[in-house]
C-alpha cells in the first residue's frame, strides 16, 4: 500500500512505545488527505476507532490519475454495494467498523459534492445500514444527517456546508473552541469541523449550538462572537499530537 503502509508503521511504532492508546486512534484529512483517510479506514479498519473525511473521495474509486480526476469531478459513480465491496476486499477485517464523519462544501468545484454521498453510501453499506439517514437536522444552519449503528449510536454522519468552496470549515476567533484561523483551504464557515468531529468520535465534549436563530443575512464566511469557549479540549488534543511527534523524533523539543 506504499504511503498507507508507511503511515500504519508510524502508528504501530507509537502504539509500541505506548505513546497512544490503541483504542483511541483516529484519522482525518482534507482533499487528498481526505482520500488518504478513506484509504486508511479501508485498509486498516481495525486500527482506527473513527475517521473524518473532508472534501475527499470514496475508497477505491480510482487507481490512476485519470480516474482520480473523474472521481473528483463526480463522474463514474458506483452503487453502494459495489463501493462497500471494495472496502471489504481491502483487508481481512470483518468488523466492527470505524465511525465516519463526512464533510463537504456544496460550492466545491475541486471535489464535486456528490463524492460525499458516495463516501456515506460506501460506509453505510459496510456497516449494514440503509442508504437513508436515521435522523436529519440543521446544525448552525447547515444540513446534518446521521446513520445509527446496530447499537443505536451514531456510526456515520454527514455535514453539507452550503455555499462553501474547497476547504475545511472553521470557526475562528471566539466560539467553538477558537479552532484555527481562516486561510487557504481553511475556511471561516461559522462552524468548526475540528470540534464537531472530535465530539462525534467521543474524545471531546458535545458542541453547543451558538444560536437557534438561523442566519438570514450572515454569510458562511462571517465569524461569530456570541461567547468565548474555553480552548482546553483543542489545546489538549494539540499537545498530545505534538508530544507524539517529539517522541517519534519528528518534531524538536
């Protein structure tokens, strides 16, 4: 698997060194990183408790550059059972399967929004769930769908960030964990994918909605300042990552 095997080897080393809890390993990524997150979840599902795929593509949709561009363009979509079969063939693992959070901007012209539906469909079939979500609501004004596993807990969720282009939705400044600063492909969408994915995985507290009033005039790029949330959870996660990188010799002390 090349790069995927290299990432897995680094994870194994951290587990061996007792830097990380083997039951609390997660993978997330944006764009090509989202595609790699799909690969890691499919190739090593026993390793990950959950994944977060942002503007990515379904596992196995491409085997060369031409096919990759077709996937990104929303061409060559497959049925859910065919997509799930690719995951099942990727490893001998038979379950349980990782929890998956899928995020996509509806105005993304780099990775067409239909890819998010393919990812959800792929994992719904892998989990043995219906294509139709068990619950749908609006979170900070954005469509949110949830698929429940056999245990009644969320197994898959999907956020569609209306009007957002290609990037990771953030909520800079005050608000949800003060997570990140807007920049290239890090877009101020008044919702924090970072905090909400962590909450979905169960490694951070649930995020309270900032306002029950829908944004009638605000744009997705406008930050909110209704309250200042303590950044302790984000700081703790960041510290864990930095400590692990230092222990592996990948970051200076």
